[in-house]
C-alpha cells in the first residue's frame, strides 16, 4: 500500500493552537494542509514554513468552499490520502446567557460544531472512509476544551459547543470503527492564545446586574490565559498524541492540573456552583 503517513490537514492554523500544531507537525517532517480564511495569512505562513505547508483557503462554515477544498486535495493526493485531520478551528464569544445575542450564540455553534462536522464529512474519504482506499486509515483529533467538561459562567455558549464536540466525537469514533478510523478528543486548559483576548468583552454587559461579576471574570480569565501553555507546547503534545500507537480516547492538557481539572470534576456540582459563585461575585458572601 502507498503511504499517507506524512500528510495531515489542520483547520484554523493562522494563530493559536492551530498554528502551534502546524508548526510542530512540519518540524517532524509532515506536509501540513492548513485552512485559513485570508489569503494574506496563507502567504505569510507559506513564507514562514516553506514547501511543507500547503494553505487551503476556506471558512469551515462555508459548505461550498469546504467541498471545493476537499475536491482539490483529493486530486492533489491522487493515489494517496491523509494520515490525519485536526479539527481545531473555533471561536469564543463570552457573555451571560440571559443577555447574549442569539446571533453570537448561533455563530459559535456554526463554527465550533457544525463547521467541524462539515469539514469531517468532506475529508473523511481521504482518511479512508471509502471503498478501496489506497493507504492505511487515518486518525481524527478534535480540539475540545476544559469547557467541554466543566462549564464556567459567562462562557456558556462556548462551553455548549465544546460539550457538543465531545458527544459528536464519541459517536463518530464508534461509527468509524467500520473503516478503522480513530477519533480522539483533546481538551486544553488555559492557552496563551488571542482567542479570549478577542472574544471576551464585558462592555456590553456592564450596565446589567452581571456587570461587576463579568468584569472580574474577564480580568481573571485573560490573566490566566496569558500564563497558560504556549501554542508550541500544545503543538508538541498534539503531535505526540497523534503518533501514539494505542491512544486514549481523550486527553486533558491542563496547566495546574489538580486545581483546574481533577478537583473540579470530583466536587459535587452544588459545591462547585458555590465556589465559582464566590470567586466571581455571583454568589455574595453572607453577612
């Protein structure tokens, strides 16, 4: 059989985790096909990474563009295929669910959930979901979040999308046993990436009853992100997981793991409610 072991597709590679993953896969000798939405980003990354990076210009929510990219890549990889797909593209827009505009909530689901599934459907044949596939079946890595298991206040829509990604991933993994394609969830914690600098804006809500709490939350959340894992570190871990012969179904890559991952998942929900309420000011201390 021909080999696809060094071809990988990563969505959302212009910044953040996607950039770190693309960089580290290229460092390990892979050819990375990376999705970007702007031609200027494609040009910048090609100059940065050279011939081992091939930009694919599409937005994950644009069905026609995704289908065209899949068709183009199928022609380019004629007789071969993809070793992996890393579904990384995502957005985060914070706000209290009582007041957050439905358009913002829908946008996050369009990108983080429906876009992820749309890309997966389009490229599954190149991963081996077809008859007479000429190379070994590939592997899918879906980038979730701590927020896919622990839902903090003021990121409810984002957490909802990541909870959905977790469920889709488990069903997809079980279905794709038919073709020998594995699906693995990666749930990062705090990452030093622009996603939250751009996505959490307390100003629309300062005049609501949530004003003081969301202002405090945003300040703490951004500060925590800035001392989180670097995109390059996450990228190295993603490569390691991708190359693991017998991987787990889910990996939590979380700084301060005991405090930010293990304990919150062990605590009863009501107790965690009270702790988060006190930390944010949503649950004032009794006098």
